[in-house]
C-alpha cells in the first residue's frame, strides 16, 4: 500500500465533516494536484470524546462513497504504542508509531556496537547531496547517537511487527513519529534514526521529526522561519540519502504534525518540496471543529447560542481542558475576552475572533486556542450539539471546505 506523494490528514472530532473535508481534496484534484486523504484521530482524542477507531473508518467510508472519491484514502491510528494499538488494528490501515517516550532510554551495549559496526561508513567526513557543508562524525559521536535512538527505534520495530503479524506486511502504511519531544533532531540524528529504522526492517513511508520552533494547536508557527526552512531542507536531503543508502522505501517523506494553520512556513515548505521534488504528509490538529463553531456562530440563533455557551464553559474549565494539551498550547488568560462581553457579540464578530485570519483586527489566538481544546464541552452537550451540526450543515460545510482548500491546500501545493 502506497500513500502517494502528497497526503493530508483530515478527520474531525465529531465525525460529521467527512464529506466537507473530502470536498476540499476533490477541489484540489480538479485544480490539478492529487492529495491523498488520511483520516486521523489519536488515542487521546478518542478517549476525551468517547469515540472508537471504527467510527473513523465508518466516517471515511461514508464520505468517500458520498463524494464518489475513487483515489486511495487511509485511516490513521495516530500516535499509538504497544499498549493501545490492538483496538486500532481492524479499522486502520495507517499506523503512526510513536516512539518519543523511548528516546534516550539506554540501549543495550551490544545493539549500539552492532549499529556502529554496520554503519561505519557514516564515520569521518560525510557529504550529503543538497546540504552545503560536510559533517564530521567521529566514532564516539555515532555511539552517543546510537545509544540515544536505537532503543526507541527497536520499540517501533516491535509495534510494526505486532501490526504486521495481525494485518500482514504490505497491508498498511507505516509512519514513525518522534515529534513530541523537547529538542529538535539534527540532520545527523535524523540519519541515525533512519538507519535504525532500516535495520529494524520497518518500511516507513513517513517520518515525523521534531522541528525547531513551536507547533501549537490551531495557530501559526512560532519560531525562526529561516531556521525552520534550513532544517526542513536538510531533513529532505537526509531522507533522499537514506533512501539510497539504507534501502528505505522510495516513497519515504516528511510528516509535519500539527501542520494546520502554520501559514507562515508554508512558503518555505513549498519551496523546499519543489527543490527536492519531495512529497509531504501534513497532519492537521483537529481544527475542523473550530470551523464547526464558526459555522454555528455565523448561522446565528441556536447555533450562536451554542458557540457562546461552549466558550463560557471552556473558560470556567480552562485548567481541566488545557491539561492534556499543556505542551502544545500557549494561552494568556488576560487576553481572553470576558464571557459577558462575548454574550453581546453577533455571529460575525464571534466568527472573526475565532477564524484564523492573521489580517483580521478581531482575530484572537488565545480565544481560538481555548476553544480548540474546549471540544469536550461540546461533546458533553451530546445531541444538542450534534443536532445543531445537522441543522446548520450547509453553512458549516462551506467553512470546513474553504478552510482546508483555500488556507491549506492552495498555499502548500498549488499557488
Ligand atoms: Zn504528532
């Protein structure tokens, strides 16, 4: 099973926007670019909202049938480990093996020695096509890096083989992710990781490193764009080298997690992809739910009431809701609007405060981030919320499709 050169993570909290999301990829196809949809939902998200992996599969299949989508599509078990992979086996055909927690766990000396012996070629002056400067790698450096990463990649190997034993090799797409760590990986670290992935026999088609800068949920990139651009290009160069040297799948490409809304780095990403003729997998951060809120607010009436209630409750429960996302959000409570003031907003003002339009004077990224993690409140509203999604389906669908196509697909792959 092959993912395709460009792929895009969709999937939504409440499972109502499959069709509206896929419509954006249909538009992309009509505009001349094939982007494979990947429905993803993490274990954390399932747990908070009370859904099951089978629900995502049902949503994807229904959307594909409704849109007459004839291309490939996948259902991603996002950020899974050995402890929770079993519940995803049946419904998923894309697995994101999360090994971040295992990075730095001491590897066995025999494994480190074996790695260094096998990859002795990396020692000395190493030139990688596409990276201007050569790297000097000593044997001791390589040992340190192997000790840092080999145990984590061995864990990925265990998860991969477990899935392969149930689904059969070649019946699913594999991603290895280590984005949820503190420090970004250097090009040489990336090279060591890819060598270890090859040694484990993991046919990774995507790899998600940690980039420098902050990838907060639902808002723009925070960091030095130049540093990011250089790092991104170096990673592409390392991947091309690793495919040739270690025999990894030719399709191997970068996966950018929480990649939605990172508008300020789309231009350097696009430039780098063209330069290296490389593919990309971009995972979104579940922000389609915010388009639902924008649609509800814009619809007015009960829709706007619900949107305001979600905000009021989310503010009251801020600590609880932000807890699971503490490392990937940045909210200044003093910048949040008073719910008494919000109570007097009309739908247009609510939508403008929430919509990620950096040029809009009313856009408030603190407000947006709090609502982003506030989906638990909507989940607890149950049928009142999902009923409103159905009642205002047309308005919401337009926002969902426009967000993905105009703000994401076009600047990344088309403009
Ligand atoms: Zn991730």
